[in-house]
C-alpha cells in the first residue's frame, strides 16, 4: 500500500490510532451486551407457558400454511448482510487507493443491503404483530423482539453512520488520508454482521 | 509509530481475497440453511438421521467459522496490531462466559423449580 493511502494520526503511546483503539474497545463492550441478550434468549427458550413458539406452524382453516419464523426471507436478509460486509471492505479498499468510483459504488451497495435488512426486520415484526404475537405475548416474543430489535437498532445506526460517510465521499471529502473515517464505520458494520452470524442460527435455525 | 508497526497495521488483503471470503461466507450460510431444511423435512432420511444428533454442534461450528473469517479478514485482525485483537478477544471470552454462566445457573434453577406445563 502506498504511503499516501495510510491515514495519518497524532503520536500515541501505543503507536496506534486512538480512534481505532476506541472503536475496538466499544466493540468489545458490545460483545458483552449482546452476550447477555443471547444468553437471556437461550435460558427462556422453550419455557413458554403459552404459544406461539418459534417453530410452531401457523394454521389457516385447520391447514398448515407456514412456519412462524420466515426462514426464506430472513436467509435473504442474512445473505445481503454478509455481502454488505464484503461491499464495505471493497469500498474501503477504494477509499485507501483513492479510487472514488469504487468507493462510492460499493458504499452505495452496502447501504442498499443495510436498508433491505432493516426493511426485512420491520416486515417481520409487523407480520408477527398481525398474527397476534406482540412484545408481551409470551417469553419467546419478549426475548425475540428484544434481541433482534436491539440488533436491528444497531443496523439502523450503522446505516445512518455509513450514509454520512457516503455523503462525504460524494462531496469528495474522503481522500485516502482520511480513509480511517470509513474504516472505523466499517469495523462497526462488520461487528453488526458478526452478531447476526451468531443470532441467525441460534434464533432461526436451532430448534 | 515505528515504520514496521505502521506497515504491519495497514497491509490489508486484496479485493480478490475479500471476494473469496465473501463467497465462502455465502456457501457456509447456504450449508447452515440446508442442514436446517434436511432436519426439518427429514429428507433424505439417511442424511437427516445422521445430522440430527449433531445438528446444534454443526451449526455452532459453522457459525464460529464464519465469525472468525469476518473478524480475521474483513475486520483485519489478522493483519492489524495484536492490541486490537486483545481488546476484542478478551471481552469475547467474557461474553462466552456470560452465556455459559446464564445457561448453567438457569438450568440449575429449573431443576430445583420446574416451570408449570
């Protein structure tokens, strides 16, 4: 990598950029936060006195129509979230190399995937609500909405953060020496992705 | 910052590596869903019978592998300073301990006070 592509930062005791160390420390604290939510979901899993339960089948006129959890839809959202992680590193590569087209194109694709994922969750939550599963219906609904809702909130925050970086890139205010601004946002985005990598099998696939 | 540390911190992978990792992640996710569908439908029966006893372990293993790929390559922990790895891995160990502790404590609690059916 060329020296111009390396983001400059003030002298620090560790020799590392403090902003990058700060985001890693924040990500570490977030790991413990999500662990408590995942742990809570797991300890209450299958302990509901009343349904609906995650792998129950909805009945329409006495006929099984579909599983409560929308596996095909959520799998699509999961795939797009994984691809968004790829797209954001390609955008970062473009930013570090000064390739503006690559930066804007891949960052735009990342935002599209993120927005789709948030939309998928809004659809899923609304669908559950119309099927009679609100936040206080049972233990499953409370732990499910809390866990996936907090994750969705993090994704939304990531979309907003990346949008601000996208606007900077569009205005030509993200030269290679300022690529760390995108790298830090991308680290947060990847964290949101790895949390979903854990949530997806735990909540949707394991029964 | 010394030059060696600087170079070490920033020698990130190439786009070709990123794309290969992306494809691997996609394939692993497809495998997770395929395992789920085989278990749910019970088809093909022989495969479903073989998968069922180790279904949870397989999914957790695949999930851990995907997690590691993203952390190492996309989050650049493989190339960046070890200090970043430390501030991520140490809380990750605590996070795993939190989940294990909650499962053990509540498992013990439910054995003492079973929930009404």
